[in-house]
C-alpha cells in the first residue's frame, strides 16, 4: 500500500514550528488547507494524504482513509487495529523527520478531522516525546482500551449534532485522559463538519501554542 505525498505549505519566514494535519475519510490534504488561513509565517503546514483502501461498511468501496471502518462508531465496535497502528507509525515518521530538520517536539502540533482526528489523538499521545499540542476536530479516541498518554495537551472540538461520531462517545474517550491541560469544546447546532467557530478556535489554539517560539 503506497503512501501518497502530503500537500505542504512551507513557512514564509524562518522555520520554527510545524503543524501536521490529517483529513477525514474520503478527503484529501489540500482541501483542508483553508481551515488554517491565514497561516503563521514561521510555521510549516503538512497536510497528509491517506492511502486509498477498501472500506468495509461501504461495501469495500475504495477511498482515501487512514484505516478501515468495520462497524459503526460506538462502544465495543470492531476496529481496524493494524490500519490504525500503521497510520500512527506514519505520523511518527513525519514527526521524526521534523525533529531531524531542527524543529523541537514542543513546537509541533498534530491535528486532524474525523478519522484523521482519531489518528492525531493516538499518534500524538503515543509519540516518544511530548508535543506542543494535539488538535482533534469531530474525532474520537480509537483503541481506547489501551490508550497511551505522553502528557501532550490537546484541544478536542465537537459538534453537538454530530451523527457520525456522537458527541457523547467522543467526550467519554476524552474523559479517560483525566488531563487538566486539555479541553473538550462542544458546539451547539453543529454536525460532523468544521464550522467557522471551530476553524477560528483551531487557528487560535495553534497561535497560542507557538506564541513563545514565534
């Protein structure tokens, strides 16, 4: 299974920080870039592209996805363990490459939408080093029976009317962290999408996390 190249927006100034973003099922990296406009001048944005795989719940239709969906998102649902692990390994490789390029872990944020947010949560919290932050939009904690935590602070944004990833399910995973450095925000009247308020809050989260570095 080949890994497509990411869509990258390079810094317009000295490279001091990096955001890695993972799209949702059926999406692509480049289409997510407007969420973060205007970008921060000294920040590199890596919009990763998922491989094209068959999706079980869609009668094996092939589409870009970070892992297979075997069941509805609910308690005790079947999960694609290998697919989730492989995608987390890919994110760890991207983080490692940024470290080699001179960007410290505390100046890196892993973010995502939907299943991309699920991978961002697990990959970010299982990385060898504590990161600057994790941003999860309309996502959830996968494989929560053995969820890791390296202490990275996170912001989880979720629509109250999300019928794809129920907000109660998403919040239940968040509560397992017992982290005072993290926050779960619920948006009234919002479904499974990135609302304007979510986009604004996402940019502000990144700006605040990188304020000392930029």
